[in-house]
């Protein structure tokens, strides 16, 4: 009995100790931030003037307001820890209109589908047709067109409105269907030609074509993208008014509908020499940033006035790069070209932006690559431009473990570049226990 009582007392003491330790760990993880900075290149003086702000959010509430000065290595919290701080919402991203042509346009439930009608005539009700290889040119002279309303800005249109818009777009974007645009289709029918399931396999001859782009100053701007193997050169765009290029589709805000009669090609391009097109609205929403890659691999930027469709500036960006990313940052824009070869490399161009004008400020050709290993994930990247000293800061928020329990961003990588390349690089390991990964609230600025 004494042994049992002594054992019980020991267990109670152990439980109390564990509970106290757990509370201490919880308190410690709730109101303290731990960090450690390691300068990997340059000196702290090279980062003078840069400030990095970090506002960890959990459950929509701001818990911390942190400011890191890499020139001193100090992390400060002017307002301290407050679990009842103002609540944040996610905000809206850039919306785009997305238009499918060809095979993808047939499966929206709105566009008349002669392919379904043909297979149903062969299979009949309550049956399945498996592995039918079909050529789109057997059913259409011109590519069918449909607006994918669940991606786009036109979700307010009803089914009749969508069908009317599809017909009008199809009349404008008349692209002949070449022989050999084939897919393999399996389909299960119910009663009255109801479709239960569809499976489609795209072969080497598939010619996928889409139109997409953002809304700028009351108009949707559209450019083709090609997901097939033929490229733009595999299509005949000569039947489109104005030919191949970048298009402007005005939207009548008062009527709440598209002014399809105003659809026009505002920037003609050559489909034989155009490899890729990237569109992005300016930070003020008044201009379109249109980047075009030609057959030599070079990217050119066209600045287009959103209200009129007029090109106000053409600016060379990069001599090469398979992919291009455009990131407006208020009064400047960062262009990133990514090249894939034996190793992945990035080139950067930061340009000062004012309405109707871009001016190159900092260019770094190649060599822009975070010092990461295979277990590190870049969650978010922000930039800061010091136009007077021609410096660009690139700040990455990192996860060094991708899938651990309660994973959260736990490091910063701060790089400062000039025309000569990398001037400063620091990694800051963070202990931020209170975090909502969806809303890191990271920013950087030069003072």
C-alpha cells in the first residue's frame, strides 16, 4: 500500500511537472520571437537603408509587427505581441478572362456538341463508348469557342448570355481546324443523351489553344497561349480581323455586359516568330504590361494604355529566358526571366514606373538564384528598389521543411543586387510560433 501510495505521488508530481513544462512551452511559443542572422556575402554596411517588415498572422489576427534591419542585425517589434490585434482579410487577386478553343470548348455544357451527338448515335442510351479516336476537323470547319466562366470575370452572365458571348467570340476568332487535331475519347451515356462521365486523352497531334488575360481600365485584354506541340505557327490566324496579336474586349459597366462590337486587335504580332506572350496589369490598373518572346528567345515589353489600347512604349527586356514573370510593386516593376539548361538561372530587371512610362533602374543578367537546398521552399518573394543608388533587394520567405507537422515559414533570405551582381546575402532563421501560412504579410523598403 505504501509503495502504491508512493508511486501515485510520484506520478502526480511527474504530471504536474509535465503540465508546467507544457504551459511554459506554450507561453514561450506564444509571446516570443527567436531569430538568428547569418551574413553569407558582403558586409552589413552593404544593406544600409533596407528594412524588412514581417507581420505574422494567425486566424486572421495580427499577432506581431516585426521590423528587421539587416545593416545592424536587429529585429524589433514596436508594438509587441497582441493576440487581439485587428483582424485581416485575404483581399482579392488579379482576375482573368479565360477562353477555350477547340476540344476544351466542347465540355462546358453550353456549347452545342456534335461529338457527343455522334457518339450517342452509335452507342445509344445507358451505354459507354470507350477509346474513340476523333479528328476535330470531321465536326468543325472553325474552332469552337467558349468562355470558361468559372475562371473569368464574366460569372454574372446567365447561360443565354454566355451562349450569345461564345457565338460572338467565335465569329471574331475564326481559326480553321486543320486535319489531324485528334484526341481519344471515352464517354458514358444515360437516358436522353445525358453524359455521366467523360475521359479525354490528348495525343501528339493535339493543338490546344486558349485566350486569356486581365481586365485593365474597363476592358479585358486577351492573348493566345498554345498548349499543343505545334506552336502558334501551326494555326491560320488570317481570318481574324487584325490578325494574330493582343486583343481588347471592352466592357460596358453601365449595361453590365461586353461591347463585343468593340473587340479589336490592338497589337498585331507575327505568329511565325512569336513564341510566348505574358500579360499583366500595372499596379494602378491603368496600363497593360505585355511581354512578348520572339523566336530568338528575346523578350520585349509593350506598355499599352488600357482605356484606348494604344501602345505608348516598347522596351527590350531580356535576350533569353523560357519563362517570364511580371510583378508590379507600386512605383516600380520587377521582370524575372527564368532559363532552364544544365542549371536553372534567373535574370532580373527592375524598372521605375510612372503612368505611361517605364525606365530601367537595375538589371542583373543571370546569377540570381536563392542559396537554397532541395528541402527549402520559397513561400513568398518581395522586392524593394533604391532608385538613387540603383540597388534592388530581393527578400524570400522560406520553409526549410515542406511537410512537417504544424509547418510554418521559418527563415528569410535577403539579397541585394546592383548592376555588378550580388552585393549582399543574408539568411535569417526565425522562430515564429504564431502563424497563418496564407497571410505572411511580408514587405521590404529602402528608407
